[in-house]
């Protein structure tokens, strides 16, 4: 398809030949000399044997081997195609000399040098060919990387570098080619990730990158509305299906590392004629609409792990002449429209679990077990087997709920006594320069941390055991439309329970066989993750191997938080409403409460959570929720010691000195982005912004206001802003022993909230009935501002 389009482009460009073939045009003498020099540099190939000083180049009859096109007395197109498999040119060949000669053709728009034995690296001097619109140097021995200087050729409409020995990463320069409509780099040794600037090629129609060594995710190509031909065969791209427009005619993803499901949107690819996703690790339900797409004539899904039940009465496109369904996990009956007699159709379906008359199929149990092992929800389980699994889960769940209740009673008992001790203690420090311009009642209110342990889980449904049938109904049998993504911590699905509530379901495929007892310590810890400022756990579900009591898959059910990340409300650059200063303080308090709960609200505490602003989700009330926890069960490798306990668990739970200060630092980074309203992506950006905040603290109020995000400069009180900036800089101290505790952080955040409320003239949110007559004497912090 790509070669056909490129050939059509060349034909269109050659139409000029017919216009000028009857006109005698004399080429400039300097350009004649340049062409003869090209002949010499190419070692006088046989296809140029007729060239000499008397040749009238502009009147040569075009052929498949040589075509010269002139406009006026200037050469505009040069096509030279040697014999297929031409050997490498002698050692005295110089690619630099060739380019220097071609530069002497200032009006050259189309250059084709195919199968001529060229070797060496493309020189940067090619940038001087500023008129070039089409470059084709395929089937040679060119090597090295693509020079970045080529980005100056802004008129390029086609680049064809097929069948060479180019290597290295592709430079991220494609934003420089506004009119590029064909890019073909097949059969080279390019590696690395695909440049994101590919997404800027809005006019691109052909993108062929087959048979290289590219890896990683495919950039978002959703904006390429003219893309018709995409060929990524034989690379290491993946795991997610590319984001594409629906105007594709040919899509080839064969032999890569894609493993997510095919999105249901592919049913709207009405122009798609060829689809090849074979030799990948795709899993999940096969979109049956593929067979009946209005233009489809070639479909190859072989050697994946697609599931689904085919039926005899399914619809197919009568134009389908090649269908390969082999080596998947399909069940049911072959559609009559596929097995009907057709002289031109080629059909492969071996290696599934279909009801076929031959012996090319596996037993049903094979597809069932393989689907389980791949972490795919299938519908081939028998109803009595489901009931057994549900019954076992209910028994385990009952025991678990009873254990959780005992732990909860003990926990509440401890917190009541701890609260009494806390009330007897003197108030914590706010700042070495705490304002005394506020009432003693306000300062007394500020010293109290919110009652995180007592009120944290308010409004969250009770933790419980789910049945597999419930989760299948919630996700429509784990349909691709419910698939949210996959990472090192398993697959994520979005679901809706029977009561209408939305949930996020994490599916963990287990690498080793373990009984239920092995997971109970982990489940006990997960069941404690219930707090208004955490994406809380709602329950779990075990799925068992049919032949024993070992757990094959574990599903963890969490609350679904649909209102985006904190970054999207702070610095994502969207048109949506951004958080006010008071809302930012409230969000930071919520995050701090969540961290405090992870550290001290459960036993053992969870530390080193690698918190990022993109891990903070916002609910419908704009309350912040932490979605990332350092849980042993969610790590890649889980080992067993001789006593049956998880060795990974012991490593993570083991408290190391000052490990709580790692989360304090991450909180400081989040707070810095909330203050500045700028996305922080690199260490240098972080250091620069931190130094900027630090410097403003030593300046006056006007300097501090001008430092922070524009949308909050005039809506914050001077004292609350300074307090927040001080908290931020202290959390980011390099010496982790000097960073504040989470209790100190939370207390100071509460102070900032209180003084902001007073500045706005509102009532304090946490007023108490009694207060001292004068401000208490506050001890100084043990560290100073650097």
C-alpha cells in the first residue's frame, strides 16, 4: 500500500514530462556538467551509459530506469534506478561529493537514487537542497543516523529511506515538515522510541516504519486525520494499541509487543481494507465487528490471545479474501459466511477451541486455562464452577470481615487513648515568626490536627468480598471498553456495580500458585486502606484454579474517582476552572491527612509511596485522594520464605530510619506545583522553582505574590501565602533529618487555612467553645530557613 502511494506520487510528479516532451529545452551548461559529474561519481552505471556532453537531457524519453524533467532551462526532477541488488560502489565513492554536486542543481524538486550501491552517512550538506520536495534513496547501503540538518528542507513532501542500513534514534524534527505526506523507513536498524513530533504531521498519508528496532509506546497519532497507511511491522512497540484516526485504509501492527485489547472504536474504521495484528500478545475479547467492516478484505489476528465466541450466523464482508484466526482462544462455531465456498478466500482457524470438523482445535479446557493465565475474563466457565468459587470467596470473606471488625474495635480504642494524651500536650509550633495579630482563639484552633483517625473513613462503603460474577457484570465480562490500562501493578478496569456506583478494578495475574491463607495478611492490610483522602479499597475477589484451591487471579476493587488529577486542576493548561487559593490549601491538607493515615493510621505503616501530583485524584467535591501506595502485593515479584510469609512484604514493612521523610519530600514537590501553577517535569525545573520560592521568602510581600501562579496572586492572605511557602521549602530540604514530620506539616497547613478564612472575613471552620486569653508561647522550629 505504501509503495503504491509513493509510486502514484511519482507518476503525478512525472506528468510534467508529457507537457515538455515536445518542447526543445536546453539545460544550463553548469547543470549539464553536474549531471555528468553524477554519472562519474556513480561509477558510470549501465542505466546512464548513453549520457555524454551532447545529450539533450531535457528531451530524454522517460523510462523506468532514468527520467529527467526540466522546467525552463533548469532541472527539476532526477530519477535514477539501478539494477536490483546492485553491489556497493567502490571504496573511492564519496557520498559527500555526490551531495555537493547535486547542490549545483538549485531547482531540483524530486530526487530518486535507487539501487545504485550508495554507501556512507547522509551528510549535513543536504540542507542546501532547499527546493527538494521528494527524496528517495532506497535499496542502497547508506548507514548512520538521519542528520538533524535535514529539518531545514521544509518543502519535503516525501522521504523514502527503505532498505538501507540506517541506525540510531530518529531525531525529533518532524515538526519542521508541514507538508510531508509520505515517510517510509522500512528495513533499516533504527531503534529507540518513536519521536513525538510525528503527531504534528497533519498532512501525512503514509507512515511505514516496518522491520526496525523501535520500542515503547506509539505516539498519539489521533491528529493525523489524513493518515491512510500505517505499517509498524516487526518492531518492539507496545503495549497499548495506538491512538489513531478512523480513516485508515491499511493498518499493520504485526510482530510487535502490543498486549492490550483492541478498542471497540475500530468498528468505525469504515475505510479499513487491511488489518494485520498477528504475532503480538493482544488479549481480551475480539471485536466481532472486524469481520463485517464495509471495506475489509484482509484480516490477520493469528498468534495472540483473543477470546470470544463465534457463531454461525455472524455477518462477514463478502470481499474478505484472507482471514487468519489461528492460534487464539476463540470458541463457538465458525461463521457460515467464512466457510462458504469462495475461490479466492484463504481461511485459517487452527489452534483455537472452535467446533470444527477437523482435528486442528484444542479442547475447551485449553482455552479456558490459557485465558485465566493471561488475565483475561472469558465466558467459558460453567455455572457450577462459578458457584463453587463464589461459595469459597464468601466463606473467606466472612472470616475476613470478622477479623477486620476486631481490628477496628482495637484501633478505635487505641485512638481514644491517644487523643487524650494529645489534648494534654502543649501546642505545636507554627513558624518561628508566627503572627500575633490574630485572636488567641484562632491560634488555639490551629494547633489541632484534624481528627484523621476518627473521621477518615466517613462515607465510604464497607469493605467486603465480591464474587467474580459481580465483577463480570460490572465490566460487561471485562470488555475492552472497560479496560483502563495495564502496568506493572496489573490490569485496570472500570465497572459499575448493581447499585449504580462506579468502581476501579485491578486484576492481578499471579506468577506463583498460593492458597488463600498466603494472601490474608496482604488483604488485611489492604482492607485498612479506607480514608476520605485515599482512593479507598472497597473489597476483593479470589479466582481459583479449577483443579485445586490455589488462587489464579486476585481482583482488588477500589472506589472510582472521575474528576481528574490534581495537576489537571492546577497546571495542565486546560480551559477548565482552576482551583482557588482556599481550594489549594484544602487539597494540600487532604493530601497531608492521607499521608498521615498511611504512616500512622494503620499497622504496619506504609512509607516511601513515591507520591506524584498525577497520583492525586479529585472527587466530585474537589477533595484530594491519594491513589498510589507502596503495597507489597502490587509489586512484580513476590517470594515465599520457609514460614509461608511474603519476603517482599517483610522488606517493605520493615521501618527504616527517616523513611517517612521521603513522602514529605514528594509532598513538597506537589505543594510547589500548586504554588507556582507550572508543571514540574525535571530535577532542574524543580531546583529552579524551589530557589525562586526561597528567595521570595527573604523579600517583601509583593515579591512573594509575584512569584506564585497569576490566578492566586490577589486572592491569598499574606500570612497564609508565606506559611505555605515556608512549608514547601522545608519539605524540600536536602537533609532529610531537617524536614518536618507529617504532623508538623499538617498543623501548619491548618494554620494557613485558618488565617486565610479570617482574611476573607469568614468564620473559622474548626471553632471551639473555649480558648486561652492570650496566644500561647510557641516553641521555635529546630531548623531554620536556608
